[in-house]
């Protein structure tokens, strides 16, 4: 198991889940994806998040993803397992599985479906860490859960020793600024963003990195952007940021980024583009946009994770 170095920092890839069909993990594709990411220099892996289609996957398949990911990574980088559930019992079960497999930490968004208060969000996190003893990242994902983890709640949660950071996917830099102001002096608490277009700004303003889904396909771009921002090298930040924006325009169409990422990973030869229902594969027009971008950047994207004889 990779020990958690606080604060967690860098590019922690929100991994897609390679599938053969709706309920079967693509073992070879998962192996290729992990080696592609590590060769690209990412600082950690985040399986079973939104990009990993976790809410649509059966429990046995999620267990298998945790087992195989932790075994293959073998401590080379931290593995943060998503345990967002509607049920505390199920979140606890998956967190214990992650701990048994050697994961470094867990991450959870508030339970979705029911409306809950900030005190209830806090109590949920308290029970989850007390039951598992795992380091926990809060996951603010209002677009998926209809709940915002308010900045004051983040501050209160950060008082728990096991709560080690926040991934914010709320698309609001004012939220980021308020959270950061509330946690001044807490250099051990990680502030990470999900939206890739906010990565550079987050790091330049004192954040610690991002859980960038785009790094599934083009890890070196996001690693280079993080490194440039962490060094304050604006001459490198600006063109890299512009390239990240261009990547998003070419790859992401609609509201579910994993559709474009899997389309691209299939074209690059890493894993199939199979999605969980009811998500649908890209149209021919959307696919052309992805393939054109990859054709222009294939040499920079390719990390030698498989030989020509093992390409899909």
C-alpha cells in the first residue's frame, strides 16, 4: 500500500472502468489503462468515481475493480477508492474492502436521493471513518448528488483526524476560495478540483491538484499542467491550459465525460468503449471529433503500455 503523504497532491486520475460488457470487467484493458497512467506520470488513481460509472456497477464488479487495481498498482502511487452510496452500510462495506486490498484512502460524496442537512452529512462522514479507520476525502459533487458540502461543513469535517482533503467538482472558484480561507494554516489538508479547466487556477491559488478524468486519455498533458502551475511557471501554464481546453472541446460532448474518454481509449487501443446502461456510445460525428484530436496528438498520448501484438 502506498502511504498517504499529506497533503495528497498532483494528478489523481478519476479512472474509467474498462468493461467487456455491462457486468464484466475487461481485465486486460484495466491492466493496460493502469500502466498507461503510471507511465504518463500521474500521482495517484481514483477508481469508482463518477468517471468510473460507479453508481451503475454491481457490488461484485466494484469489489473486483478494487482488488485488481490495488494489486497491480502495488504501492507505486496512492489509490483512493470511491465509496459514494445511498446506504451507509454499503459505503462501509466497500470501504472495508478497499482497506483489506491495500487502498490508501477512500472518497465519498454525500448520500444522494434523500434531502439531508449539513449536520447529517457530517454525521455520515463521522460514522464512515469510525467504522473503517480509513483516511477520507470529501467529494463535493452537487451536480450528481444535489447536495453541496458547505465550506463551514468542510471546516468542521477537517477537524476529524481521518478527513484528509476535499475533491470539489462544483465548478465554483468562489467556493474554493471560501474553503481555502476557512482552512488557512492547514497545510496537511488537500484541496483538489474535478473540473479540468479549473486545475491551473486551483494550483496557482494554493490548491494541491486535481482528479482529472482527461488524464485517462492524455495523462502527460495534465501532469505537465500541474507541474507548471505548482512551479508558478506561467510561460508553460498558459499553452498547457489552452491545450486542456482544446482537449475538452474535442473529447467531451454532452454531460457524461466518460463517453468521450472511453471512445478515445478504444481508438488509442487501451480498452473498449463499452458503457453501462443507459449511457450510449458517441454518434459518428462525435467519434470523428475524438479521432481527429487523437490523430494529431497520438505521439504525445502514447505511453507504451502495450505492444502491437496485444492491442485490442
